[in-house]
C-alpha cells in the first residue's frame, strides 16, 4: 500500500458544479431564482444583507491577485485627475475663451510639471530589483485614472515594468489609463477597501498636488502614522509651494491640534530624483539601525 496514490480531492470543484448547473434541465423548479447556486445568483449577491460578504470579496480578490503577481511592496502615488501633461495643458490655455477659464488654465500649465515628475518617479522606482524570493518591490501603484495617476503608470511602462491601478466606480465614466498593466488593473465599489489596498503593501508614498480625493487618501495615512497604527514610511509631498498654500500645517501646531514632531511624518520634495533619494536614505538608515542577529 505504500505506492498507492491518494486523491487530492473527492468533491467536484465549484467551476465544475457551476457548469453542471448551467446545463441542467428546465422545470418550473429549476427556473426559480431560489434554485440558483448562491455564488451564481447576482440578485442574491447584490442584496443589502450581503454587504459584509462583498466587503470580503473585494478585499480578497485584490489580495490574491497581487500575491499571485509576486508583489512584495508598492510605491503609491496620489495626485489630481485634472493636471494634464504639459502639451495638453498648453492646449487648454490656448482654447480658453473667458478670463476665469484662462486663469484656471494658467494654473494647470504651471502645475503640469508635476505630470513629468510623476512619470520620472515611476521610471526610477520601477528599476528596483526583485528580492531573493522573486518578489517585486516599490511597484508603482496609482488610482488608475488620468493625469498624475496616468503619469505614474506611464513612467513604469517607459521602462517595461508592470504597475498597478486601483480604479473606483464613479457616476461619471472613468476608464483605467492605458499604461496600467491589464492583469493588475482592479476596480472597486467601496472606497474604504480601495484605500486599504493602497496602504497594505505601501512602503513609500508620493502625494502630488490634488483635490479632495488626494487629501482624503493622504491624510488617512498621516493619521495612521501619527497614531502609531502603522510604522512610518516615507511620505513625499511634491511641491512645497502648493502644499503650504492649501494647508497651513504650522497653524495646526500653533493651535495645539497637532504636535511639532507630527510635521516630521512627511517630507517636501521638488523633483523625482530628490524624492527617490529620500526613500533610499530612509531605508538605508533603518537597515543601519536594525540590530545585527547573533551568529
């Protein structure tokens, strides 16, 4: 009996039973929605009562896909969906027909340099080597949309590296930008689950000028680090002039609602090379501070 092979499973796989169910006979009983397999019944899965299950599925699907893609860590990039690349920003300015439109277009032209910075940063970090286990690190991860997000994925594409796009279902159509690796392009219903996946593997984060969405995502991480819920990681704010104009961090200290040391959670940078150097220095110092294991 020592050479007898024991089967790995005795029950049919879910896919097999699903195919069998689809090929079944048609009777009043089998045509009733009650007879559908639970995992094939969309009306059932989309019930209000099933929200906790959908949370689990949305968390698990992305986790499994990233594990299977050997993604060890990510470099997350946040930023506006409204800042175009320089040539397109200039075209918007040329087409402006009124004073207000021209003022906005001028500001976008001024900020279009951040598109190039995000693209360059995407190129730099995507050259980081795999580890001994074959896992990839500092893989570019964006919201999958246009503008700054597009630039980040485009930078990875420039050096033939894969990158991640975590898109969200919105009332207005938002297709993934064409530079996201198709197998790593995910779509979310729940903002909370999307933000969780942004940070689970993040080992560095860059925030470029942006609006409500960028603020929401950035300040969640700042809060997690401030409260000790996650270990510190490099948090780069690109464009000191922009950030100090839209957020008075010093006033928060003066008002006593944050401490002086909290302002050390993030670092202002003005170029992709400077930002990448900050990240490398952060991990170099951390490695030097780690105790040497006993021989």
